[in-house]
C-alpha cells in the first residue's frame, strides 16, 4: 500500500527585494495510512509551513507533494478546496470558530458544501460531537466556551466529514495541562479509529503519548532525524 502522504524534494521560499528567504529546504517525508506523526521543532523551524502545504493551504516552490495519490499543488483552487473538504480535517491553535454560532452549528459548517439531507447532517454532527466529548455543550455559543471546550469543538468540526487525515497545528498551545491531557486522550481515540494524524508542536506533553507514533525533528527548514516510538 502506498503512503497516504508522500513528499519529495519539497522547497518553499519567498523572494524579497533583498534576498530569497528559504522556509523549507528539500523535505523528503513519507507518512503511512493510520500513522500518527509528530513534527517537533522550535518556532521558525518550518513545521507550520509543512502542514499548510500538506493541507493545500499553501503551495510548494519546488518538489512533489502527493496526498491520497493526488498531486495537490497542481489542483485548481476550487478543486483543491473540495479535495481538502473530503480528505483533511484541521485543528487550529486559535480554534477559528464562529463565535456567535452554537457548537453544533460550528461543527456542521464543513458539511454545507456536501448538500446532505438535514437528517444526515444531524447524525454526522452528533457523532462527531460525541467522539470529541462536547455533546453536552451542543447548544452553547462558541463565545461562551472555555479553552478546552473550544478545542473539543474544533476537533468535532475537523472529523465531521470523516476525513482520512487530521492535521493539528500547535493544538495545545492555548490549553492548560489538564485540558492538554484530555486532548491526548481524544488523539488516541482518533488513532484507534485508523485516522492519519499529523501534529506540529513544541509542547513536551506529547512525549506522554501512550500509543505508537513517529517523531520527526525539524530545524531551520530541514528534517534532522526521525524516530518511531511503540
């Protein structure tokens, strides 16, 4: 079986009047289906840029990026958005919730382009909220949620379309330790569901993961080393 994400010679740079700024410097990376991969490194190491390119939110300057066998950098914007909606769920550091929407309305947003029947939308939203342990807050406005509750709402929104890949960018940065530990429990559940999980973080709490995963260490736009942990 081919990897769910395959990256070869990936470079990302920006040209300024004074110089060319290199953010990624030739990344080679293969991620297997169902694998949990942790990208570690200090701020500025290139983790978020790499996530953004895998998610199709940014495009490479050079190199090949295949997601589910699709060369996503070559897709036009409208097709890329549709591809991302079907295959990738995103968990953001700053949640990106619609504050005046309820939890269930926020979770339902990714389903809008799918033109599902009302009953089917309700079933998917309920299932996602249950998996993220936020069902008890379904009617509460996002603005009134605690940080941990907002993160669980974000997770429910990320998995409501049943994507194969869940991408998390510094997901515990705004959580206290108690809620960060709860987040790890949800990750374990997603891992057990067979989801491919890719996380960018410099939080040492991810050293507490109690299921198999791969740690990739990044520095200055390059991969220094990787290790598999059982």
